[in-house]
C-alpha cells in the first residue's frame, strides 16, 4: 500500500495534475473514459485504487506512466519504485532466508560493512555481530540503500546486535524517518508514520530502545523533521549545501558535532551572512571543514557572503 501510494503522489507531482483518479486516467488512458447517453462519465476506477494504494500497477501500466515523463523523471520513478527499501519495509513475518537474500542484493559498499570477510570464497556469506561502528558506517552513507539495511537489522531476528548498536539503530532509523518525512513522503507524512508504528516498530528491535522517540507520536517526530528541514534550507541558502553529496555530509556530520551550537550558529549566519563565526569546537566552522575533507576540491563549500 505504502509503496504505490508514494509512487502515485510523485507521478501526480511530476505530471502537474491533482492527486485524483480521474486526472490520472485522463492523462494516461484517456480512451477508457466514455460518456453515456445522459452525459455522465463512465471510466475505470483502477487509478483511484492505485492512489489509495489498495492495488499495484501492472508492468504495462508502469510503462505508460514512465512514457509520459521526461527521461530523468521516468528514471527517478523507476529507481524509487524498485528500490530495495521496499523489500526491507515489507509486511512480515519474514524469515532469515528472506533477509539473507536482501542483504546480498545491497550495494557492495554496504555488504562490506555487514558481512564477515570470506577468504575462501566458497562459503556462504555470514553477517558480523552488528556493533555501533556498523550502524555509524551505514548512517554516514545516508541514502535509501543504507536506510533499507538499517531497517533490516532492526527486523531480522536471526542476527546478533550488541547493546550499544541497538541504541544506535533506533536513533539512526528515527533520524532517517525524519528525513523521509520532509523528502519522499512530504505529501503524506502521516501515512509513513502510521505504517512504521503498526508494521515496523512493534515487531522489531525499535520497540525496545529509545522508547521516547517512538512513543512520542507523530507530532513530536514531525516537529523534529520540520526543524531538520529548516536548518537544511538555511544551509542551502548559505551555500553550505548545494548537491546531494554535500547534503548527505551535512546531515550526518551535523549529528557528530555539537548539534545545538551548530543550529545556533546557522541561525546567526543566516541572519548576518557577513558576520564572523567563532572557531568553536564542533560548531558550524568545524562542520564545514569536516564536510570539505570528504568533498573534491571543486565541490568544497563555504558560507556564501
């Protein structure tokens, strides 16, 4: 349900139409809309079902959708709809074999974080004991692949996760959920939160850690998400964030510094771009310097004056 709902929200946004079944059908399958003798319309209701998320579009329908988009939009929709994230978010129960296949479908950079090194090459891959360093490595990647893996590590009951990693997992997943609420799910944030509450949290390690995060409800999490968006937009206006790579680095390294101080200094720089920020430890200047260590010279950032 969640996957198709979000896809159709994106489709309507790209197409510039209202999120309504009739609008979708008129765009993608106008030939199916007819009029009876009395002037009333007759049409299929399948697009309404897609918008509700009760049915999934067939491969043929997906091709129709992609065919109406620009090449870049079609590619973005296809990548999103077929992303491993949906495998990790599937309703359970899901067994160890399911998760093993999922882990092996992830990019090599993520597999290297979670699998033991296999020197013989003939033995099946086995997961490491999941420790805090693994969680931090995944959070640092800050994309949907890493998020999918974090979700799997929360849900897979066949693996060993040490105590500190369990705490870190809960924090990392909650932080990425905040990010999703202001990005891919910004049109339907409550739907994502409800799905997490009902499907993901209850039957996973998330129900045992950082309960104040998950039991605080949608309003609390959405408030955190809006604050994340506010500071991200300020960073974009200041020239600190200008690409997806710099956004990833900003969001991850901000968590490793003095978040409260960085927020204060962001607000200060935004209100007075020509002001000079103090060289405070783990503040905004530290964050920019740390980001630049991970950016090519031509991509490096600074406060725009």
